[in-house]
C-alpha cells in the first residue's frame, strides 16, 4: 500500500527545482533540507517488513502519485511504481529526485545500442546544439576518444555561442575519491586539475564563451557516483550506461524529451547539492513548458510520430556509405537526430569490397588496441547492425525514475531503494517473461527472486558478459562470478523440473563473433543495463545487477511503460549482437565450446580464500593498467 505520507510527498506543491527557480543563487542542498530535512531516515530498513500484496487500491494510489500525460499506465508498471514508492517512507530522497517528479511522461526519440564511442558521438552532438546550458554527470573519466569528443564539443559550443554573442553555462561532475571526500563528498575541481593530463577538459581560455564548473563526488568508502546522464537546455536528457573511457563495451543510451526531463534535471540539482556558480539559466524554464527557447530547426518535445523502421535506416545508410565518420580528429556535427542516424548508419554500411560482417568487424575494432578478425557467420540482408534506433511513439508514454543514492558504509544494509524495489516488483509480478542484460548478475536478493519467477512458470532470459570484473566479483561478499551466480540460481531449481527449461542464460557474443570472449582480453564486452518484463515495461540506465549497484552506488534509471518501445529495445538488443545465436551457457552455468571446453580465461570456481587472493591480485593488475 502507498502510505498517506508518500501520497502527501508526491502531491506536494514544491520541489527542489521549483524552489531553486525562485532563488537561483541558493544551493540546491538548502532546499533539500527545507523540504525533506526534518523527515525520518532509515537507510537500513528491511524491504520485506510489512510488504503488502498487490491490490487495486494500491494501483489507484500509485496512479495519483504521478503526472502520466495522455496514456494511463499499465497495472504492471503501476505496481512496480507503487513498490518503489514505499522506499520514500524510509528516506524521502531515496530516488534522488523530489517526490512530485518521480512519476512523469515523455518521449524516447532515440535509443542507441552501440559501442561506447557511438553513444558519446550523440552526446557531443546534443552538447554542440545547446543554446544556454549543459549538465553532464558521469562516473569514470579518463583520457580517451570519448573524452576528446566531449572536449571538442565544448570548444565548438563556445565558438557557436560566441557567434551568437551568448554565454553557455556548463556543469560537469564525475566520481573521484580524494582525502577531502571524507569531509565533504562534493569537491570543486580547479581548472589546473580538470585541464591536467588525467582529465583533459578544455581550459577556460579555450572556451571563452562558456561558464564552466567542474565538481567531483564520492561518498566514502563505497558510495560511488555511478549515474551517467546529461541534460541540455532542460529540453532533453540522455541516460547512459557508459563511462568516459576507451574500452570494447557495447553500451545502451536513451534520449528523452518532455516532462520527464524536469525529473532528471531535478535529480541533477540534488546530486550537485552546492551552490551553482553561475546559476542555471533554465531554472525557471521547465521542460513541461518547452524548456528554453532555441534557434535550432529541430523540434523538441513535439509529436514526432512513429519511429523510423530499422530496415529503412539500414537501407538509407547503404545508400549513403560515404558520409564521413564523426571523430575527435575530424568532427562532423549534425543538425538533428535524422542527420545523426544517417551518418552513423553510413559508417556501419559496407565499403567497396566489404561484406556486412567485415563492416561490423571494422566498427567494433575501432576501440581495440589489437583488432581481432571476425569469426561469426555472414550477416544476412535485414540483419545489419543498426546502432541508432528510432524509438519515437505517437504520444508521450508513462516514465518514472527508479534510482538510488550513494551509500558509503562497508555493509549490505542499504537495499531498500526504488531501483531495487522496481526490479524486484517487475520480477515478482511478471506473468509471461523477463529479459535482463547486464555485465554481472550476482546480487543476493535477485537470485531467489528469479527462482521464484521460474517456479511460477515465467520464462527468464538473461545476458551477461563473460568474465566481466571477475577479479572484483570473486572477492568474498561481492556476489561471485557470473558462473558462480548461475550455479546458485540453478541450485534453487528442481533438477528435473520444468523450471530449468524456462531459464535461458547467455554470455555476450559480439555481432561479428561466434563465441563469447573473456573480458580480460578487452576485445568484445557488453555493458548494457536493461530489464524488460512481459515485453511491456522496461528499466534502462546505469544500474548493474551486481552487489555494488544494488547496495552502494548512486544510480539513475528510467522505467518506461510502452510495449512499442520495449519491442524496439528488444529487437535492437538481438540485432546488434550474436548472443542468442552463440552465447547459451551449459547446464552448469558455464559457456563451453563444441568440444565441451570452457572459454579461454574462465576462472573456475574458487572458494572464499582463493577468491580473496585472486581478487586482490586481479584488482592490483587492473589498477596497474589504469582501471
């Protein structure tokens, strides 16, 4: 049941962003204290205490707690929303957003399921098209192709702002633990630091028309800033799975417009906490009212109509195979999403003398220090890799934030947060099927929940990345490797029962490959974070299904209520990888080749003592590599 307290919080007239609009020079943290500082907090509440059973009254109360636009949310969505709202009784800011803005609506004009750098190509484009402000928040920041794309986009943004005789406010935040973080998790980063070789953002003299402010955030010890998102002109938001670094990851990103942008903007203010110097120009221009004025030709928050069919996207790319790639060394910014899609698909189209398989291999090798050849079968017509996916809908759809704040303590008590409760609710209440893709799947509360779903007759399919962060996961209390977690799940199922027939576990396989490749080789990995229940409600964002994301890191995720969008997401997942073709693991949770041999790099099943030694050694090696 949604309590009277939660209903009151969600229907309150004020939010952190509305109070900041009236007092733009004050720190957002002041309004957090004003609105929620006197309310009780219980960061270690047991989520199973007084868990109510689903009932129509709960759904009706949940319906009253959001602004859903023209479409009524489905019962499955409302139940997950109601279960996530229960966390507000323990901590009113457990969702890192003002409660009246948790439930909203909007459109998702573009989704990307693509290598990391392709995600940042889009982010660099929306930054360049900014009129007055950019907020960019991420986790890891390292010199890389992605970093150079953002650096160049800020320089280009400054140039364009100068031509307009305007200034643009830019707020950048990333995770960085320093000794000072023990006193205040938020640390202002000086230009001498953010222009250093370890960060390489542009110096103030390189961006004379930007007012740029950079902050680091880390809540000691384990409270990592793991959320990754960008808000531009309070008109659009981008929610990403990726960090800012060079790696072989395929990632996922959604571009959002409409009132949901106000929710993400509010989350950015709460995350920032301290005074914004200078203030944000959009503070009194909510996305629900159209955001800031723009001189761009691209319509924002308008009825865009149905998404463009991926076959047409692939065909258009094939017809224009000579559009130059947008790179740091040779930037090519586009004026709108259609131009970006055309340029991206052109890069993935075949060049003279190439097959489709070779074209995919070329693009997937761009981030690889030692390129590998393709081993997969030729890609047939209609199955080309299409990284940018048009996911427009005729009308805005219900969207809610299901996130979590950072928790630094070295324990596993802070589990009752909206992100976790939404995931568990969708798993508990799905009636047909559950799909998950994540680098690691080993969070302790998740394993029995999946087992219970299988025993109800629900089909469960999940994709993980072979060997992803084994060195960290194998350390005691971190959940174990993906193979160990799979064995834990299998141990909860009857050996000869139908449940095992409903469970499908896969290791990620690149679009150009015919087998999983261990993450330690850094050639083909996947970092997508997605859960879809019954093909109709999907959760996408930064949260992994591992111990760190479930218990410690600050995350941001959107929960979307749309069978149409979920179908396009699912189609994009299958189209842009070969996981379902070649990644199925054996009955013991381990992927094996045709001769029964595990993939190269498989760690085995170390016990706690072995895990500690292997984990410490592996993490040391990772730090030596700069990880």
